[in-house]
C-alpha cells in the first residue's frame, strides 16, 4: 500500500504495539521487510531490507498496517517527519521481527515541537549558508523536542514537514535585505500576508525572502498554508550574502558569510532555549 492510498482511508487508529507471529513489536523497533509474492517493483526492491517502525495504524476495517522507515534511506529523517516517499506501509504478515541484539535498542520516534529547517543551494556560493549551519548544528546537543533538518533546495519536502504540527519552525537561509554581508538577523514573517503578490509594493519588507537563488522560502510558506494543517509560528534566521557565485555559481561561502555561521548556530540555540522557556 502506498502513502496516497493509506491517506484516503478514514478512521485510522494509532497503536503502540502489535503481535506478529507471537512476537510483540512496538514503535521504534527494527524489523525485516518480507513483501508478499507477486508484488510490484518497489516490493522487490524492499524485500529483505531492515527498517524502523515509525507507526502502527489500524484502518476502519480493523486491519493493522506497519509504517516503516528504511535504515539505509538517505532521507530517513524525512521519513520520521512523516513525509511521502520516505515511509512505507506493510501488512503485519509482511514484517519479520528481528531477534535479540539484531533488533537494536528501541529508537524514540516522538514528535518534536520545534523544527529547525536549514535550506540553501551549495552550488550557488553564499546560498549554501543554511546547509553549513545544519552541519554545525549536527555536532550540537540540542534539547529534546527540537529537530534539525537540512532541506537543501527540497521545497516540497519542507512544505510537507510544515504540516507536522510543530509549534515553531525556524528557517535558516541566506537573507538578502541590504545589510553588510555576514549580518545575521532574526525575522518573523507575517503569515497573514502570504497571499500578497510579490509585485505588490506593500510587500517590500519581505522582498528579501523571495530572491530566486534556489528554494524560495516565501513560496514554500504559501504552498504550506494551502495544505491540510495550516501554519503555526515561523521564524527566519538569515544571513546577508556577499554573492551567489554569478552565472556559473560557486562552491563555498564568501569570507564574511563563512565567519557568520558560528553566530547563526549560537542564535539558533539561543532562540530554541527561549522558545522552550516561553520567553520568545
């Protein structure tokens, strides 16, 4: 069953455990996939793969389905964000519990309340700012309830992630708004004005967010606002770029933007701390 087919079913019930061949499995357990014979090409590709149980859901007919995220999927974090294309549904009979140590420790899959979404294009000079910040944050120990994801230029993935009920999303990106290159700013976009045309002169304060140098954050927010969940609070931590590498592009950040990465990391951790303490 694919993601779309599952979403059209109604009255889903979420379970925390399920007995398979007399063995109890829970969310966070690792299993081996054994798709039924005669399946499609995807079933053949997934046969024998080890995966993490992201959720166990029961449909309106009482049948249980196991949703998994592949261990070897480079987009595994996106699967844990419940995004299509990175999570797969199987019948209980198509999932084999792993024995003992092979199953590994149960991995927490609880939802986060804050999403730090780092975005940018590493082939366009200073547009790779958000990606570099994500690398630094990966070495930081952030509080529980905070999830950091490098979205690169995957606008659709970010739009889907914004549907997952985060109380606050912190976008980290290059932010051209007429300051000295390397200036790091904290901005809160007005989500009530997402339907305003980019050509509307009244929209000038947000024009820095609509530069067409990769992913357009404002367009992603517009897209997300029209989807199922709507938007909650969104903040932007942005750095004034020096350049995007010209017509041929460029790998690597300019000196002032490279020097600003550490400041942005400190700002992210500070903002996260204040949000969790309800001080911002």
